[in-house]
């Protein structure tokens, strides 16, 4: 039997790994032992930017939501970061009778014990889909309530997995910086909604995920990546002229144009100039770009020519 769940029903859960309000946290990475990719940055004037060693472009257009990402992940195993894959999938669908979302990840994507990379403890790539399947039996009062409960349950699952592993002697350590950002963009019961949740901890104790930002206005865009490259593009540096986006109608970019913008941004980050001026973020960005769109008719599709490898 269906229940209608309103936002107020989640209030009592906020103190138990619930969802908190916006707070500061720094996310770096693009790795794997803990498997890490993605990271927080807006690109070009009027759009948001979060600094991170991964490229992720999120846009809300009249045609629907767009998410594009690079394909690089790197391995963290107690030494220098090394490229693990340039075809990592960072964008995934959620689809049921009422919910249709694309979610994208930046930061630590999956956890293994500190001493055993082959023992997967938790996977952010698959857990939101598992949680979404359990939520499909409920009818939520609005998209915000749905996304809040999704983030809350994913957070609880992460905490449970890590604590269970620690209880049987497996050493599992959260990264020093924030754990992961999860971008959710799409429609619930036909209503558009976009939001980014941050997952983090304090002194190795998981805390409530927080809202980093929302996407509610057509034309909003957020870029995650290298702040140095962003500055060069914004300032019109001639060395990066070939990487600046070109839209037939800048006020209404197509999904393909946005995917091409993501490709150009990733290529800019891969240049020797970018690598030398931003060794913290640019080396984590690269590989194959993949991109998805969620449209008002509640359909998730891969942008043609930008499917995951």
C-alpha cells in the first residue's frame, strides 16, 4: 500500500544521518582505494563553479536537465595518485513510475578496506539505484521530499557498511576531506528538480549529508573542475581560445552543444599549461566524456555520441 511522505516526516531523522543544511566542506580527488573520482567548481560568467579534480557540467535548460562528465578516475593507495581509468562512468539513471533522474558523482566513489583493494565495502555508483528501487513503493509529496529521503538512506547505508566492516576488524578510513558529492537532476511526478548533496564526516564519524546547491531556474549551470582553467577561459586568455564554447543560441544551448563544451573543458585541463598551473586539480581531469539528459516527459537518455564506454 502506498504512503504519501511529506518533508516533515524526515525531520526526526535529521539527527540520525539525515539531511542537513548547506555547510562548508572541501572535496578533492578522482581516485579509487578508496575509489575516487569527481570533485567540486562554475565556468564562464554567471554560472557556478566548484574546484575539484574532475570535470562535471550540470545545466538546467528549457529542454530539460543536462549532466556531462569526464572519464578519469585515479587510484589512491598510500602513494602518488595514478590514473586507474579514463573511461570511468560517473553518471547513472534512476527511473521508476514517478521518478526519473540522472545522478552524477564526484569524490570518493567506493570504499575498500585500507589493506585490501579487492574487498568492496560500499559503492556510491550502485547504492542510489538500490535505494531508489525501495522508494518506488512510496508516493512522496514532492520532488524535494523524494531526493531528501534518497540521500538520507544512501548516507545510512554508507555508515552501516563502514561500521560493519570496522566491527569485524577491517580498517576502513574516510578521506580527510569531504567524501562525495551527488548531483541529482530530473523530474518527480513530472515536476523538475535539481539538487547537489554533500556526504562528509567529522573525525571519522559520518554526519548528515548537506545541500550544496539547487537547480531550479532555467539557464542555471554549474561546473566542477580546475579553477585555474576556469579563470583562463573566463578572462579570454588567447592560449585557451580554442576551448571556449560556441553556441548557436547561447541562451538556449542544445544538449549536444553542452556535451561539446564539456569535451572542450576536459581538453583544456589536459594541456601542459593547465597541468603546470594547477597540479592539484587538472591531472585528475581527462579521458572520455559521457553525457546524459533528462527531459520534461520524464525520459533519461544518453546524449547521442556521448554514451559511456
